[in-house]
């Protein structure tokens, strides 16, 4: 039978996805008494937060803002996707433009880069929210993120933004299942971390090179490779694709090498371990 919150129950019991979604709704109901600001990338984590926040706020007559950062480190495709998903969620969509080139410490690209970047971005976001009388700021860290190297989380906590997915123990897989249950178009969208993750720590950020890496990744995706990362180690460009596509990459090596050399890269290699999120942290 149907639950009062819209979940479907069998013999009065909810499955795991429905249970986690119910937890998130209950948590959000209290927050929706007041306006909410969501740090919104258009990825599945923040999209789920925005969707549930908007639904609960509609019942309370409050507002929800999905605020997307546009910066020199964010993938360009994020903005269009975020705008589309904000429309799906019926939330207010806002854009904050941030220029990291003015942050000299960030440009050094130390292992604290993510902390410095998050501190910079969320300081701007919280200032933006407070100027509009919004004091509930949410972000999409999930439970799995707590088990890997995420120095940016320290900045989020210092600035007192809230991370309901992590707080409620909702994993990445559960986020995707909840997003699919809610009908979100980005339920299966791959993660799209900032472009600085393509170069080793302590290599100063060069925005021209990062733009070429992003262009190369886009071209490989257009050629049929799903998850792609181009990691640059000096003159050596390391290509990560999913393991099941390694043979496809090898079969088209001449075309791939030509494409990437046209962008200015010198030595092109294929990573036989395949795609690994956060491989620069290994």
C-alpha cells in the first residue's frame, strides 16, 4: 500500500531506498520551516537535496535556492545541467561567479587545495545566503565521502554548512537509487570533480592547460568513451577509461594520440588500471 509520504510499502514495510528517502524527507521537513540554500552542482547528490528541499518547502510556503558556482576550475558542462535540473526540481536557480586566479595559496595546488577552494567558495555562498536572510545552507557530501580523502569537508564544517546525506548515513549508491525513485534525470550521472584533480599536487595550476584537458576529455566522450579522466604528469598524459573500454581505446590509439597531440600534449599513455576516482590521491 502507499505510505503517507508517497513511498510504496509492501506489507507495511519500506525497502532500503524508500527508508533512506523517508529519513531525508523527515529531516528536510524541519529545515523547510525557513528558506534553504543548496550548494548545487547538478550532480546527483546535490540534485537529490534540491529536489527534496523544494518539495518540502512547497508545503511550507518557503523558498529553496539552488546556487551553482561557475569558476575556472568547474567543468563547463555543469552549468547547463544544473539549470535544467533546477527546473525539474522547481527551485530558484542562482549562479555565483568565482575567480580562483586571485587566490595565490590555492594556485600553489598543495594537498590543502580542496580545503582552500571549498573555504573560498562556501564563504561566498554563505555571504550570498545571509544577504537574503537565508541561514540554512546545505551541501551534498554523502556517507561514502567520509571514508576517502576529502580535505574540503573541513572547510564545510568550519563554515557550518550542513551535510544531510552524510549525517543520515546515505551512501552514493543509495543516493542514486533515491534520485531514480524521485525521477531525477541525473540519477546515473557520473561524478564531475573540479579540473584541478587532473594534475598532481604541488604542480601550480595553469588554467590554459586545464582548459585543454577538459577539451580532450569532451572529445573522448564524444567518441564514445563514458567515464574519462586525462591526468597530466609533466609531459606525460595518462588516459583513464573504464576497464571494459581499454581494448576500445587501444584499438583507436592512433586517432586518440592525434587528437590529443593536436591539443599540445607530448606523450600519450593509457592507464591499464582503468578509471579510478581520486587516483591522484593514491
